[in-house]
């Protein structure tokens, strides 16, 4: 007789769900480095002038990022990091605020791109703008790091804090006593310590937060680089006729323009040829320069869009791409040459200014960009192009800073005076101390009148964080060649 056993209940014990491990947070080295960089920036940047303080802050930020370079330093990071630091170093050499401002505006995105790397246009643009997003994206990363450090090193952190406070108390007490006991030591302390008035404290707090956030944002990019893959996909290629016809029409327009320019350039009686326009040759030379610059920039957009939609599947398509885009780049170089020639004639007639020098340099760089695009188009391989364009732009601005643009402008205008031509004294007063060596060649009393304005603006000297080569050289020159009292000729 069989026994009926009741069914047995089987209990299955499932292991608890294991949460996915979080990424590493900010290490103690990162936090300490960001703190040091922020304190350095707050200490040396809150002065009336910029100089070596900008370079000192940049080196402090790089020092904070050094522990985060887990991957091997590649050539892209090394090149663009070096260019960024070199551009910030312009502030220690030149006094011209406009060239320093341009250098800073370009150096920051270059430094950001150096922390991320990449090869394409999207990597270049995204890498330059990434700190804006990292300021918000880095919050969980910072929270994990602070929480980990707090749980792992409460004792050490407390000991370090107590030791730091004790050292600060001793330095304040004994430093104050020694400063009051000796006037020479007091002057040294006053030169080293920053101004701590209320406006200065507010500015330093702002600088502390700004430099600290920027350093942490760059550090977060190094630790957790943003992924830009898939944001932009290559569109389907256009048909041969819809793609080629607009480019052929634009090339034909440029050919006609180049033919007209050649007619004007080689005409025996230019004034007679231009009489129908109602313009003299000098007026014709000045007219339309900025429109030609705009044409050059717009052609860059046309080339970029055309290449993205270019049909490349068949050999004859690739030949057509090379011919049409190559011809467009070559004809655009003609437009660049025309624009530069017009600007040169304008500069010969009216002298040099900052704006004329800047747009002249910018148009030269655009010409180089079209040469690079032409090379990439012939090979139909342009992975190197974005980095090369960015590097040449940074190198061009660096060269412009090194040649001392304000001194160049002043020197060309002084040459005009020595040739018996008009001098715009009001404009020369607007230049920086970089122009002083060139203005020293002016005859008296015009020299003393102009340099007297600069001597008053330069003052007795800079604080050590403001150290600047051009301002120092200008003060030395004025001391060596004393000014003669006089009035500016009207």
C-alpha cells in the first residue's frame, strides 16, 4: 500500500541585487590640487594689471590636472596643452590688452580640448565647450570623492586641519610682531601679502570660485571624458547633379570675379577704367574688404556642407569632388589675395591700426586654411584637418603676440611721420606700453608729449604678480631717455 506524501514546498533564496559599482570619485590629490589652484588664482590675479600672474595660475591648474593623466599623454594633448600655456604666457610679455584677451579666449578651449582629445570637428568643438557641461556633470563625481575621503581619512584630515591652523596662528602672531619691529621686513611682507580690503576680498572670493570650478571641470573631463560618438552621423549622399550644379555655378561666379580683378590689376590707366564706378583707385582699394572676408568665411561653410553630402561611391564621383572643391578652394585663394591687396593699399594710404592688422592676419590664416582643405580634398582624407586648422590658428595668434603688434603699428606710423606724412597722435595714445620703443624714435617735442602720457600711465612699477616684460622695458627706456617738457603740436 503506497503512502501519499503531501507535496513539499521548495524555498528558493535569491541573492540580493548587487548595485552596479559607481565610478571612482575625485581623489584627494584632485581636491587638493583644485584648492591650491583656486588659492593661487585668488592670490595673484586680483590686481589692476595682468602679467605673469596669468601664467602662474595656468601652471597651478595644470599641476592640479597632472595626477589625472592615467592614459598615456598623446601628441594631441601635449601639443594643445603647450599651445594653451604659451598663449597665456603672452600676458607676461605684452601689455596690449586686446592681444592678451584674444589669447585667453583661445587658450581656454584649447586647454579643454587637450584634456579630452579626439580627431574630428565634433571632438574639437565639443572638447572646447565641454567645461560648460562638466560644471554640472561633475557633481556626482565630486560627491563620491568627498564621501570616500571623509570615510577613509577622518583622522588624517582632522590632524592636517589642526596642524594647518596652528601653523597659520604662529605665522600671523610672530609675523605681525617682526613686521612691527623692522621697517624693511614690514615692506617685504607688504609686497608679498595681498591687499585684504573689502573690495579686494570680494574679487578674490569670485576668483577663487571661478578658478576652482574651472579646475574641477577640467579634472572631471580627464577622469570621465564625455562621449560625443553618435551625436552627428554622416547623411546620405546627394545625387551627382543636385550636388555638382550649385558648386559649378559658384565656381563660374568666382572665375568672372577673378577675371575682373585681373583686368583692374593689369590695366594701364586704372583711373580711366574705374571712372564708370565713380571711385578713385584708392577708394576702390578700400571698398569691399570686409565683404571679401565674409565671402571667404562663407565658402568654408559651403565646402563643409558640400563634402558631407558629396557622392563618393564611384571613381568618377570622387574625381568630380576633387575637381569642383579643389577649383573652389583655388578661386577662393584668389579672393583672399585680392582682399589682402586691398588692405595693403589701404594701409599704405592711411596707416596701420589694430583692426587692420588683425583682419590682415586673420585673412592670411584663412588662406592657409584653404590650402589645407585643398590638400585634404586631393587625398580625400581629412582626419588630420581639424587638429591642424586649430593648431595653425593658435600658432598664428601666438606669432602675432610675439611680433609685438602694438610696436609694429606704432613703428609703421612713425615711419610715415619721418617721411613727412600725417600722424594721428590721438590714436597712438590709445596703444599700450608695447609701443614705447617705436615712439621713442619720434622727433621732439612730439616724442616727449606722447611718452609723457605713457609714463604717467605706467607709474613707478608693477607688483610682482603683474610682472610684464613690455612695461618694464618701457619704464627703463623712459628713465634712460628723460622726457623734455613741451606741448604736443596741433
